[in-house]
C-alpha cells in the first residue's frame, strides 16, 4: 500500500504541479506580449490558456497534498523534520500561488480583456514574475527534501 500511495502522490505532483510551474512562468511574457499588441487575438488567447492552466491545475494540486499526507501517515513519518519542513514550504508555496500569482494573473487578464495600454502592465507583470520565481524555488526545495529526506529510515 505504501508504494501505491507514494506512486499516486508522485504522479499527481508531476501531473498537477509541473504544469502550474511551467504555465505560471510562461504567463508574464505572454501577458506583456498581449498588452503590447492590443487586439492580437492569438496573444490574448495564449495568455488566457496559461491562466486557465494555472487555475485548474492548482486546484488539482490539492490531491498532491491529500496523497502526501496519506503516504506520510502510512509510512509513519509525519513527525520527521524533513517532512515538516516540506509541509511548511508546500503551505508557503500554496499561499504565494493563491495570494500573489493567481490574483496578479487575474489582474493582467482583466487588462488584456479591456485592452489597456502596456504601461499598466509593467509593475504587475514584474511583481508576478518575481512571485512565480519564489513559487518555483519553493517547489524545488520541497522536491529536494522529498528526494533526499534527511534522516529518513523508511527504506522507500
């Protein structure tokens, strides 16, 4: 059962978190392109698709947490330091996504839809790019902790 839970946890992480990190990274330049070319349907559509990927896959990403807790409980490692650190970093990444990345994307999508001038996108786009970088670095740290598992004796 441990191997099944761990497999589902890893697969959901790859399937859900991977697309969010990639789409979130691609969104700021796509939004800037859409705002510099008002009326360019293709540029606006690319931004819209990336925005939807981030929204949908971040909701699917909740399964990563669910299966992560089930796996940790099954393995009896819920109290280990590496896992507590990974849980804290995951929570922080979720907060960055929910309160910085997705709202900034929504604001830029509103600007694209309203065909506002490019000057309005500058600060929002830069803040978004920085937030996405922080989000991605948090996931790198979580991934490293999950692979290395300092002090783990589970043998999995």
